[in-house]
């Protein structure tokens, strides 16, 4: 009985294996049949592939033009943002005066008003510079009290305007009233700075 039982188990095992292999073969044939196409389908796929390739090449050309337009637009926006860098008069102190003059982007002018708070003509120039700073945001307008700039700065030289570019002195106007008189406006200060090629 032992032999026939073993034979039976072996026969079942072989039968099971054969059935499993047959099932896998049927699945493989069915999968291959699903992937197989007719001649007409192959021709249609070839046309579709060619059309897609043409559309992609057109899209690539369109994309390149769009990207170039976007790049130019973004570059213009960045340049405009840089030009709108300042827009107000910044008050300086002895510790940050040199930084403002020397560390500012060398493509931009720095206009420094050295003033005395108790002089009305200095306050008048501050008001003019506030207007110019808003109108010309690509110029860094600063003000510093004379005693902050230099403890021995002579009051008779005030108000003073110093113009820097790239850390170098570009123009110097000691006692601005010598150039503008005592009754001046933002337009007069603008003309003075325009003559220095700042605005």
C-alpha cells in the first residue's frame, strides 16, 4: 500500500504541476494576444506616432518661444525691482556711513546729505530729498547729522551734499545754498544732481 499511495501522491503532484504550467501558458498566450495588433492597427499606430512627434516638435518650438518671452519679461521685472531698490531717504549714523557709501552696488549712486537738525535750510533740503527719493528709487538717498559724520564738521559748510558711486566721491557740494540760494525746491535740487549726472 505504501508504494501505491506514494505513486498516487506523485501522480497528483505531477498532475497539479502540469495543470499549473498549462494555466500559466494559457495566461501568457492570452497576454500576448492582447499585445498583438493587426496590420491596420500597426499602420494607425505609426500614423499616430508620426502625428505625435510632429505635435511635440511644434510644442517644443512654441515652448522655446514662450520660454524666451518669459525669460525676457522676468529679466525686465528683476531689473525694474532693482531700480526700485530704495525709494526713501535712509538716516545714517557714524557706524554705518562707510558701509552705505562703499557697500552699495557700484551701479547705483549714493547721495548723502550732511545736515544740522537746528538749521531750517537743512530741513528744507531733507524735504526735497524725500520727494526725489520717491521719484528716483534707483538712487540711494541718505542723510547724516554733521556731528555723526565728523565731530568737527564745520556748521558753515552746511547743508552739504556728497555723491558717491562705487565707493568713490563723484560730486561734492559744500554749503548747497551757494549753488541753490536759500529759497529752493525739489526741482532745483534735481537740476543740481542732474548736472552731476546722477539723475
